[in-house]
């Protein structure tokens, strides 16, 4: 996907004459998740899945555009990480609403648990990066250091998209929960090993 996003970033930069910034792409990516959540809430899963696919593309595009325009920065990484959490929470609000209206109380509870676990995946990575930042001066390698595990943001989005397209939303919620818990464990172990080596 990255080579395609690199080409798209070059095209966007050319068409906008450099006026489209990575921050604009980041903010657009989170903004379009509001209608995705609404579509989920009212049971229109296919349009929600399409919007989530576009949102995942935006999440890759902003980084490629930042590198192309030589605007990659710690501030940009912070904005990207923050809006990723906000966007995912917005989508889960739509899922929780839908399950509260048309599912069981247990399904709704599991959706909340999946949202919390998904947030913890990124939290563990961020705390690990902070803990080892004293030794790492290369921000790019630091940002990628603890990305291991099967439950990254793009993988969680893919599971939800599949769940929306197939109508198995609750199953997708459970898969997100399990993948998130596995990823939290793997990242936590990697971080503790790195810290013990300091």
C-alpha cells in the first residue's frame, strides 16, 4: 500500500501546488469517520466500510506527504496519533450505538471492551517509545520500534471493514478485542525487554 500512497502523495502535492499539507490530510481522515459512525449507527454498513477504507488510506497518505514535503516532525506524529485515537473512538461510538439498539447488552459491553483494548494498543506503544527515547535520537525509528503484533490500527480497521461488508459486526468486534489484547501483550513484552537492556 505504501508505494501507491507515495504516488498519491506526489499527485496531491502536484495538483495542490504544495498547498495540501499533511495536517490537512490527517484532519480530513478523522473528520470523515463521523459519517462512517453515523452510517454504522443506522445500519448502513457498506457506505461505512467504504469511508473506513478511505480513512485508512488517509492515515498512510499524511505520512507519505509529510516525507515528500520534508514536513515530518514530532508535532505531526503527535497530531496523527491523537486523531487516530479520536477517529477510532468515533467509529466505535457508532458500533456501540448500533449494538445497543439492535444487539444484546452483552454485545454492547464487548464492543466497549474492544474499543478500550484498541486504545491500549497505541497507549502501550507510546509509553514504550517514551521509555526508550533517552537512548533513541532517530524519531523515525523510534516511531516504528514497537509496531509488532497483529492488532495495529490498519489491521483493526480491516477487521471492522470486513465485519461491516459481511454483516458480522459483532464478530468483528470480538476479533478486534482479541487482536488488541494479543498486541498489547507482545508490545509490553518487547518494551520490558528493551528497558531491561538499558
